[in-house]
C-alpha cells in the first residue's frame, strides 16, 4: 500500500513519508520531518521541521506538532491538540526587534509508544509523556506524565491509570490494577505503574 498525499497538502521535498502513510487536505509537513509507516496526518494538521514520528501514528485534524517533537509508535494526537516548542515565547526581543530563529532555542515534547493526547489538549515543552499514557481532552500538560497515567485538567494531574487498551484500570487492591478489557495485571510502585509479567 503506497503513501497518499492530498493535492492540497503541503509536503516539503525534504520530508520523509513512510509506506502506507496518508497526509490529508491542507495539512503541512515541513522539511526533514520523518513519518513512519502507516501514519495519518489529518486535515489542516501541522508537522514541524525535523519532527520524528514512529509507525502507525495518528495526528488528527488541525493538530499542531511543533519541532523538535518526537512521537513513538502508535501515538494518537487528537483534533486541535498542540505540542509547543518555546518555553519563553516572545514575538520581539527586549530591544523591540523582531525575533528570528537565532534568538531562541526550540525545545520539544516527547511522547512514548501508544500514548494518546486528547482533543484541544496542550503539551507545554519540554515534557515527556510516558508510554500508553492518556492526556484528557482540554488538559494542559506542564510536567512529565508517567507511563500508563491518566491525566486531566489545567494544569494536568493524574487521576488514575489506563492500560494498553485505553480503558481506565480497575483497582484490585494492594497496589495492583487490572485492565477490564484484556485482564492484564499492573503493579503500582509510588507514582509509577508497570505490567506484571505473566
């Protein structure tokens, strides 16, 4: 299955689009961006210069993924979500001159395998979102999110855990959690969660 790029999409010559990926109407993929196999970039989405995306990522309509973001395999970015890249944003310098690319250092958001960022959520760089974590719609992430965490609110805070099936885990007692879909067991150690090997 070949790549599909809509006629109205703007894909830079220096971008790499993986086999089976699709870039839809009015989306922009900048220079040196690398998309893995089977990725989907929705209508009006933006993928910044040098962004790295693993295989089977989905960036939904009008999401903004600014460089130097790194997305692991299977990452979901919801509609109109934003991954920022400037810790101290200003349009001008202190002397009133217009800022240029040389006047700031881009910092990125790193997202682990299988994690999901909900619609209109904002991840304020530099932060790392752990594997299989879920950021709720409208949340604003200002600090790192552990693997499997479910975070909500402004600023985002952990309210529970999610499994690889994306459903909230059920408390089995004694620091153990269970996925209601797969039955997989997890163990909580302080503010981290790990799969119990079976």
